[in-house]
């Protein structure tokens, strides 16, 4: 088991990408590979508002959100990547290059979480 509290151990981060622009998935993964990133887990996912939007008539409080929901998009892709701490900024830059301005709606959301211990991961 890798324990980050031991001296000399590389700190790891879990990068999570909720990709709304699913049409950019292959391009993003290819760019990661080109830049030496290996290993990611990709899950199909759905946001809460999109899920509630399927039965919006049951949630009158959300009726005004009808116009904010991209009802044509059936799902997102959530990508998990374990990275060395020093790789995080490069990965985020790749995401911005491929996806564009993340402050715009329906692009992507990214965040990291520290990994305090792990097993079975080789970087």
C-alpha cells in the first residue's frame, strides 16, 4: 500500500473530468496519449438537473430550468485519472485546449482530490 505520509513518496491526485462535450472525448484521450498520459477510467454519467428534467412536470420548482437543460444530450462522460501532483496542471491545460473555455455552459467540469493511499497503481 502506498502511504503519502511516508517520506519520499510521490503525492498523487485524482483528476475528475465531467465531460459534457462528449463529441470531444476521443480527441481529448488522443491528446492525453500524445502527451504521455496513460490510464483513465471512463464512465457514462447523467447530471441531476438532466435526470430531473425527464419528469420536470413532477418538480414545479424546476420548471424554469427546462430552458437550461440540453434535452438532446443523453449523457456525459466522467473520466477518472490518477496523476502525480506535478502532472495535474499539464492535464488541465490539455483539457482547456481540447474543450475550450470551461466557464461556458455545457463544456466540462474538472476538479482534483488528493489520494491519501492507493494499491495497484503504477505511475
